[in-house]
C-alpha cells in the first residue's frame, strides 16, 4: 500500500531536519523495514514536507514502531523540528492524505 503524509518544518529548523535525515539511526531504518516498509521518500518545498511511504500494512507498521526506543527518541527529536507532525500515537493508520486522483 502507498501512504502520503504531510508535515511542516519550523522555519528556523530546516538545516537541522535535513542534517538529521542524513544520519537516520541504522536501528530505526532496520525496524522500519522489518515492519514492512519497502520505501519512504520525503520531498521538501520550503517548510512543507511531503512523504510517500510504501509498506505492506500501515497500521501494523505504526504498531510495531510505537514502543521501539529508537523510534521514540527519533519522534521526540522530530517533534522539536516540526510545526505539524505526524503523531504516531494519535493519528494512527488513517493519517495519510486522501487520494484525489491517480493515473
């Protein structure tokens, strides 16, 4: 399945966000893959971030990552950099952007 997400950076934290994503912890990357993700791409336009995640089952992916210490640490770090974040604990599997059109 494909899931599109939208988040927004704090304007003064763009460089930190990009630096963090150059060094995503290997443990977290392995856990995301083990939870069924096959790809995750993030695009940035100014402070707007658009994510496209491909995975077997998004709800399962979220559930498997929810209590993982590496993910908890990462989400806390991202929470400091984002104005609008995807909240794994509250948004759940229905948090993706709705599909408007596909070719």
